[in-house]
C-alpha cells in the first residue's frame, strides 16, 4: 500500500494548506469554471457533482454555484473538517479514492490535484470513480506526474506570508521503483514561535498510456488535454443507457 494520505494531511498540514496554495496563486474559481465547461460540453444537463479527494473544499465552494447537488469525499479527518466548515450543508464524506462508497451516482465526478497518485491500484481507483457515474456521466481526473516528467533529486521551496504567519516549505523528490517519494519540511512562524513538521507523500508514477488503459478497463472513453491547469486533465465519459 502506498497511501499515507491521512498522516500526510494531518492537522498541521490542514492548518496551513489554504494559505500556502493561496500564496502560490492557485485559483480555485477559475479552475472550477474550466472544469464545469468541460463537463457541460459533454453533459449539458449535468446537475450533480462529486469531488473525490476534495481536500479543504476549495473547488467544492465554487462547484456549488454551478450545480444544485454537490458532495465531496476526503480521507483526512483534518482536511474534511476544514471542507465542512467552508461549504456548510454540503456532504463531505470519509473515504479514499479506491474504497469510497456514497450509495449513489452523479452526472460529474472529479478527482483533482493529483489525488489519483495516492492509489495503490490505478485500475481500482478508476473503476471506483466510474462506478459512481450516471449513464453518460463525465469523469475528470487530474493525474500525478508521468514518469518522464518526474525529476528525482529536485529540491523545491515556497515562502508565503499569511496574516501574522510566515510559512516556508522545502521539498525533496525521491523515488522508490514506480513510486515517487516527496519529503516535505515545513517551518511555520508566528508571534507564538516557530513550529517545524515533516510529512512524506508517496504517489505512484504512471504514463499516459497506462491511464488510458485504466479508463478503457472501466468502460470509459477518455481524452487527455495538455496544456491544461496543473498537470493536464483526463476527461472521460461513460456509455449512455
């Protein structure tokens, strides 16, 4: 198993997550609008959406403007609490991308920000997402890096000021076979002092062809779009009844 999702997204990470990505310029509103455009180009009457691995609810907060029926799934209790506070009234359910079950289907299912990389089985994760689609529904997946894009030994850094806090993150990219290993060190400074914590993210590397095989095995027809925001998008459709 390669899924340390709950530990990697614990209370320390959840506490700074929104401030860190706001400082990096992540635009949830623009991304949500682009995703809705892709979904409605294929399913104009779409009225329901499920966001799997919804994090702190950044996309959900905007999806609810477009769809009367939205829900989220998030394995981290700390991140799920942030999402529930951000989008009151929207169901945010526990579960990971390979084992979640909501008991219903949706016109649109999204799995964004490379959440799919945490799955031990790409086929299993895509099949689970596909099982939650209405006939003719649309699945949108933002993949993790393809193997040829991943730079072993890369050292990244971010520095953000958010109110009275200063947040510094330094990362190192390692590899264990077909699994990327990202070790993240954080320093969070405020009037109360400086706090350090570390988390490790293990995400499986898979190429574009491997993704296409997983979509086909789940009975979906998929296209890959690059450039797109983040790391591109797979947009797949289920067969109508």
